[in-house]
């Protein structure tokens, strides 16, 4: 992939982020689908009661931003060279805003 900027052809790359139940992973891909950089972090899960599994959305966002920055840094490239972002997430996790903010994980079994 490439783009023309000020008459110069610049190589561009794609970021791919997977936000899973236990880890967040980010990869930087080039035009040949070769991984140029990668980073991952363990998702910080909270267990306030038996059968309850929660995530702090602020912490999850911070972890998301960190793995993206770390993968780009590991690739030796610059964020301005990234042209697209693909995100895969937990389908059944949701965030509520009521008395306090929390995210419920797919592993949560409360009634």
C-alpha cells in the first residue's frame, strides 16, 4: 500500500487490533501482509463477586492505546504511516453508564 503526499509516494501500513477476553493484541502489516511490529497486553479483569467479571473501560482504553503505540514503535515506523485500522472485539461485552461505569465481560454469569 502506498499513497502520494506532496508528489512523493509514501509506503503505508495497516494496524490490526484484537480485543479479546484475556488479551489485547496489535499487529502492523505491510502490503505483503508481513507483520512488521506487534504488541500485546493482558486484559485486566475485575471479579467483584463470584460469577461476575467486569472490565474498567478507562483501563481497557488505555491498554488499547498502549498496544497500538507499542506495535508501531516495534515496527520502527511512524504513526503517520498507518493508513487503516481493523478492530476485532468481544461481541457480547458491553459498557453501561449508570451510577458508575463498568464493562461486563462475556464470562460474566450474573442474573
